[in-house]
């Protein structure tokens, strides 16, 4: 089974767009209200890590759909541990080697999930979601 999965790719980019917009707006609000740049920068760093993790995960799903059925489980498990290991390593380095706010960084990781809800809400408003 091969394919480009155009609808899924379009949805992935729309979700990333929602998450990026949300991350930018929330970061700017944090920057203007709190007047502590380490909070906004932490939120933006977390948002970028979350979006990169989502993008890599989506690419792995597209690739797994083209792999023979007997090898998919091992491929998915190996990639899962690599992806989360890299994410945890990046988080640990960011939080220990920089002055970023830890809570804001961790909250920034949730922008993709919020982007999914915004995307679903937008589709429901347009009548495209059943």
C-alpha cells in the first residue's frame, strides 16, 4: 500500500498552523503581561518542541503505512522510543542549561493539543466535520 495521504497531510499542516498561531499569540500575551522574557521564551521553546514532535510523529505514521505489516510494530516501537528520548533530552537540556521558565516550557508543549481542538472547532463551524 502506497500513497501520499493528501488529506492527512493537509490536516497535519492545518493543525500545526493552529498551534503556531496559538503559540505566538499566547507567547506575546505572556511577554506583555508578565514582563519576564524567560516565561515567553520558555513557552515558545515548548511550543516549538511540541510542534516538531508532532511533525515527526506524523511523518512516522505516513511511513509506517507503507511498510509491510509484519515489520510495522517494531518500526513504530523503535521510532517511539527515539522520538520521546530526543524530546526528553531536549527538554532536560533546555531546562538545565538556560534560564527558561520550566512551567511555561512544559505548558508550551500542550499547544499542539490545543491546536487540534481549535482545528476541530474551525471545521465544525464550517460544516466540514460530521
